[in-house]
C-alpha cells in the first residue's frame, strides 16, 4: 500500500505541476497521472488498481461532504427564483438530449439515462478555479455559482437514482419508481435524524476550541453517514452529501470546510488518478464518434440550454450567454456516474473512458470559452433583429421590477405553480403507466375481441392521449394565467386613463409563460423519455417553442415605436436637460414610463473616452445589457440609430436593469483618469 501511495502521489505531483505551469487545471494532470501508472499503457510504472480505488472512495466521500457543507436550505431558497428556473430548463433538456444520443448509439436505456445525467452536470471545481484565475466577478460569477448549487442538488438525486439503476434495483420502469420511493424515505429519515442530533453535537465540539477535535468529529460524521448509505444499498457519495448538509445546519459549515479542505484535496487527487487508471486508450478510439458527439452536445447544448434558461429567468443576453459558456464542461460528478455504469450490470463499461475524454476536451475549452464569452455575446447582440434587441434589453428590467414590486395577490402565483406541477405529475403518471401496462393491456384486449395486437396498442395509446390531453391543455392555460398574474404585478392595469404598459405587460406575460412551460416540460421530457418514442418529445418541445415564439415575435413588432413614444413622454415630463433639478416635475408623473426599465440620465464629461465614437462602435448593449434610448444635444432629441458619434456634454438616457445601467454609466463616463457615474432620473423605481 505504501509503495503504491508513494508512486501515485509522486507522479500526480509532477503532472499537476506541469499542467499548472501550462495554466491548465490540475485535474487534467491527475488524469494523466492515472494513465501513466495504470495497467493500460506500456510505461513501467504500474500501481495496484484495487488499493488506489479504495483510497479514491475516500476522495469521493470528502468531495461530496464538502459540497454538502456549502448546501443549506437558506441558500437554496435565495437562488431558486433565478437559478431554479435556469436549472430546471437546462438540466431537463440536457438529460433528455443525452438520453436521445445514447439511444442513437444503440446503448441500453439504463446506460442512456446515465449518459444524460453525465452531460447535464458541470464541474464546480473547474468553474471555480477558472473564475479565480481569470478574475471573473460580478453578476456572471454570482449567476454561474447559483446555477451550480442547483446542479449539485440535481446531481445528488441523479447519483442516488443511478446507484439504484446500476445495482439492478431499477432495471425496469416499475422497479425504478419503487427505488425512487424507497430513496425518498431513506433520505427523509437520514435528514430528520441527522438534523435532530448532529448540529447540536457539532456545536458542542466547537465549544472545546480545538480545531483538531472539530475536524475529527466532522469527518467521523461524514464517514458514518457514508457507511449507513452504503449499508442500505446506496452510494457512499450520497451519505457524505447528507452528512455535509446536516453538519452545515450547525452554522459552522465554512469553518469546517476550511479544516477539511487540505484533506479533501489530497484524496480528491487520488480519486482523479484512479479514474485515469481505469481508462483504456484503445477504448477511446473505439468510441470516437460517441466522444465527438457528446463533446459537441456539452459545448453547444449546455451553452444554449443554460443561456436560454438564464435569459428567461431575467438575466439579460450577455450575462446569460457568458454563464452558459462558463458551464459548458463535465467533471467530477460525471466520473462518479460513469463509474456506476462501469460497475453495474447495464452494459455501461464504455461510459467511463467516454466521460474522461469528454471531460478532458471540455476542460481544456473552458478557459477559452470564458475569455471569449463577452465577444460572442456582443457579436450575437449586433445581429439580433431590432425588435428582439429592444425586447432583450428591457426584459431583464421587467423581471427585476416584478420581483421587487409587492402585490396583494402574492399567494396566487404559488397556487398556479402547484397546479402546473400537479398537471405535469399526472401527465407523467399517465405516460409511464401506459408504457408499463402496454403488454398486459394488449394481451387483455386481444383476448376480448381485438384480434390485432397493433390495433390493441393503438387503442392503449389513444386512451393515454385522451386522458393526458385535458391535463396538458390545463397546464398551458395555467401557465398563461401565471404569466398574466406576474406581468400584472410588474405593471398594474391603471384604473383610469390610457394603459401605457399594455405592450410591455403582454410581452412579459408571454415570456413568463414560455419560461414556465419550458421549466415544466424539460424535466417532464427527461422523466418520460425512457417510456416514449424518441420523436414524441421533439414534437412537443418544438410545438411549445414555435407557437409562443411566433406570438412573441409578432407582439414585439411595435416595441421600438413604443419605446420612442415613452421617451417622448418622459422627456416632456422632466423638462429640458439643463432645467434645474428643483424645477422638474415630481417623479410620480413618470408612472406611465415605468415599463422602460431603470433609467439614468448620463452626461458625457470632458475627456470621456466614449466621445467621438458611435454607439455601434461602443456596442454598449452587447457589453453591458443596457441600451441608450435617447440622446439630448443642444436642446434637440436624437433617437440613436447606432451610427451617430457622441459628443462631450451629450445627455444620454440609458435603460436596463440596475446592474446593467450602472455598468453602462461607468463605461460611458470613463475618462483617461477616472470613471464617471450617472444620476437616476426615475421611471423604474418601485417607490416612484
């Protein structure tokens, strides 16, 4: 054992240093070390695979324990309104597309399910280290890390179900459902008992003021829960994660994570080395087409799925695309899931080398994609149709206003969401029930007057459609009602006078309806795909996106003209730009222009770097997500087409979310020696 440990850690140290010098993640060095000391390469340095695999289990346990320490119910509640929608859409879509791809390569249903789970989860370690090295901060970092929290929760659930599938408990649909119910009971019992006992015990140990004792006690809890999970037939990783969550409830999660960190890093390195040892390079060549296809799915599919979900959650084109490109990789969870396939009896031995190859390529691509994400966002923004540009620049501020504006009907959205979930659950139950009962129903029909088995199957399918159609219709109507309620919360219908927000309210309602339907249908597709023909899910998804997309496209046509009219009202209300502040009307008069978003009046100072350049050259919207809706110059109003040069002293009206407008003001007012800032003039302040 000692010789194996010395050999592995020495080679891992050399390869990790090499990769750090090359400015690449150390994880790649650990995988290379595994190839070097593994049995599949002709290098005369071979470690005992069984010994290293045993030690690697400790690495998996400690990594999952550390993730659990960061996962608290309060944190989940804070990120769910934003990252929850994003996660539901992109995780569901990626699992679904991964399963379709696995079936296209002729893999079993269970192996395809694990494939979908593999490509749906990004690498927290790789993203965090890439952000630290490239000094990524601000909304993109916050959004990406929030989505990773949701991914970690989904990964634990997938890991638990994958353990049941790999062990043979979920070899068919009915057994999988039984396994899911048993898993829910086991998790509920472990969490309930753990929350009652463990936080109090950890706080008692912390009062002894001995970091060593606190570390030993915490790690003891970790391995005790891992052993319980293993004894019940589940992965040790699941038990370690539960241990981390209940220990975090003591309020000492960050302190314990700091203590466990060095120990976790050493054994995590052994885990990645063990993964590399199990990879046969010849298998990479044999599964070359699958590796290429899955790599493209991760790089392109993950980027698009996260970007769409993040945008519909109200994060703007730039932040959404940057987040999507930052999360386009797979890592530690994919290895664990692939290991389940390799150790089970589902014919998934090929998954591990495929997962390693996809991880290596996507990990190498991650720093480049993060660096280029801003430029790609700017390029896409330049090529959007004007109506979509206007909608995209305002939509984030509409969602922001919806979240910050109180309403008397605060309970109704929750009721509508519960109805949506109920409808989706019943549809899934009908689809799964029809699939599982297909053969018995066909046998019964053929013995009771239906002589043709094909006709009998058609009758069962027709019955399922008849039962599910009202529920699907109800879900569509409920999503429309949900979008309408939330949009009205942002822009209440006036009791008298003209309704200036009618277009904004209608577009916001449509976009929120699309978001809710995608957040509902993506997990539904992933859940029911093993029981459906491949084309059924594609038709459903395309129907939702195309119908609502066409309606949204047509509804956005008058938006640019509405913006110009709204700016006219705003400028008329607030007077000339050089009018003293005390002489301007009250902000209450600007209520009709709230739908323009958060607005700031920015005067270009002397020496501003933006002076002499056009908005098209600056690409302000692509760089920040904010947009200039008007330019005031020498008493004249200019509605920018993007090609007029700006002058010193110009007064710009900038619209967007608060963060986007603040960043735009900083960039517009930047001089050679200082950064400027704008002054808010109202229009989107809920208090106005």
